[in-house]
């Protein structure tokens, strides 16, 4: 253990570990967003669709993130609930151009919010309204209304428009999520 490690340990400045679930329908941009959050040197050239789930780890100044990038394909969504209990936060990615499947998003979100491992916890949820770089995007207020986000009680949530391809909005959303996680960890 080096001098700096000893100093950090003594001052209790060690980064805390945060388990985050990244959920959303297939083709919403979850894997591309998670790849964007990694350091540039760790990003991949081409992101492939997730089958089952991928585990991605990266760190910020305050937290060590372990992100479970869960497949959004219908046949794999039942797996999501297996990981709710250990999650410190949830990132729920919405394809803000996919008007045809917004009712499926609403249904999956409803299932998430009534699950006992989520319902009774004050777990923060970051909604990333992805694909703002495309035409015919549903605006944030429309998504909030359709998904009835204002009905979410006893949980902190934030809807952040973003683009997985350009990175726009991702830092803002992650800063909000990080602050929420740190606050919640201080309470415990």
C-alpha cells in the first residue's frame, strides 16, 4: 500500500461501490450509453446488442460503478427482477423516437415500480430519454405525461434527454445519479 493509499484510507476518502441496473427495451441505446460512460481508452468501436446481461465497471472521483447492462429483449426482461435487491440505483433508458413501443415501456416501468424489491426502497431512477439527435423525438414533458412519471412517489427520479451517440446529456444525468447515490449511502 503506497503513501497516497494509506492517506486516503486514513481520511476515509475511499470510493464507495455502487451497483446500478441499466434497463430499457431492446434497441433503446443502453449498451451504447454505458460504453460512453467508460473512459475513452476503454470504449469499444462497435457496440453489439446485449443478450442476457453485461457487467461494466468504471469509476468516477466519488464512486466505483458496477453497471449491469440488462438485455431489453422480451424473452430476457424477466431477468431484471433478479437484480433489483442489490441495486443502489436504476438507469432506465427510453428510446424517445420509438412511439410504437412507448406503451411497452410504460408497462415494463409499471412492473418495475410495483416489484417489492423496488417499491419499498428509496432507490433513485435516472430516466435517459435517448436519441435526441434524431428527428421526431418525443419531448420530455410528453414522455413524463405518457409514462406518468409524476406519479412516482417516495423515489427520486430525473428525466434527462440525451444522445448515446454524441454523449449529450449523459454527464448531467450521471452527476445527478451520483449525487443521489452518495446522499443515500450517507444516510445508512
